[in-house]
C-alpha cells in the first residue's frame, strides 16, 4: 500500500494520509470479504482510488522537482540491482526514471507502478483498476514507450 | 525486450517503500477515537448532528410555522367581515332607514315641512 501511495502521490505525508484512510476503509468493509482471494487487489484498488481523488484535488506539487530527490522525498528507497553495470550510476539513472515516471499521465503511471513495482499480473491489475485487460496492456505499453523515449541517452553520460 | 527495457524494468522494481508502522498506528488511533465517541453519544444524537439531518429539521420547522400562520390568518379573515359589518348593518336596518322607521324619501320631505306646532 505504501509503495503504491508514495509512488503515485510523490509526497510522503500525503501518501501516509492515503494509506491511513485506506486502512480505515478496509476495516469498515473488510467483514464482507471472504478469504484472502482478491484481498490484495481489493486493497490496492482502494489505495489507487484514494490517490486518484487526492491528485485531482491537488493543484500543484510543493517543491521543485529538480531540488527534491524524486526517490527520497516521497519516502521511497532504492534497492541495489543485481548484475547492474557498475560503469553506470544506478542512483542517477533511478532518479531520472522516477522523474520521468512522475511526468507520465496518471493512468499510465498507475499501471507501471502496479506491474513493475508491485509485481501484479495483468489479471490482478484488471481487478485492481476495474478496467478491461486490453486497457491494462495498452496503458503499460504506452507508459513503457514514453519512458523509453524520454530516457534515451540518459546513461550515455558516464 | 531490449537491454534498455530490462534495465528500466529492473530499476522500476528496485524502488520501493520500506515498511512503516506509522499509518497503521494512526488508523488504529482513529478507530479507537471513533469507538469512544460512539459510546458517549447515542445513535440518534449522532444522527441529528449530521448536517443533512439538521438542514431537514430546520426546513420542516420553517414550513410548519408558515403553514400555521397561514391557517390562523385565513381563519381570522373569514371571521372579521361579520364582526365589522354587524354594527353598520344594525345601524342601517334592512330598509336603509337607519333603524328609525322613517322611509328614506319621506325623511327628506319631513325635514323640509315646517312644524305646524300642533300638540297632540
């Protein structure tokens, strides 16, 4: 829940508000959920909807993007990637990825975070986002293409 | 998938949020506060304090007071004409003789006829 909220809100405090509210809703409505099946996607759907509502109300993001660390400011962490090419600065590349991820349209960013950061399958994303599987794949493809084109050449500076 | 795509996906996956007990603690505190409040106030008091319920009650009050005033005004208007007309009707009499028994035309003639002075 925190990973999704912080990745979407890009603000630690607001992300924690979202997760707190989501936990309250899970508590209030959790009695109607039978078993663990679908629980994860249902909980993530609540978080995603709350993030969407908050982002719609938010007019601007406090702080300039180039002054704040796009990873640390939202309260995220970077895990070292195995087999990373040591010649590349992973941190610098990761920060560039985060900045471009934040610039993606909301629905593409949501899809990219759920798929690549949370490891949801297409079917799980379909349940969490309440959209057809074709829409899920389309958002992923467009998000990946946009990131790829914006990050071209970012790792050329060694 | 190209090498760049693999690197991009691995980087996306490498960023995450560490477990943080703060949101759960805040949620539990709010639940406890909500339960404590529920025990102090009866359910109907809580319902009445809701803005929608207050607005509905206020509107009902305005409507009932207006209706009462209208009914009272309507009743008093219906009664008023008989009360005010009675003294005038009593004075005029049915024949317009002002209750004196003197016909209207004779009354004017009698006024002009001089008194003979006869004593009966």
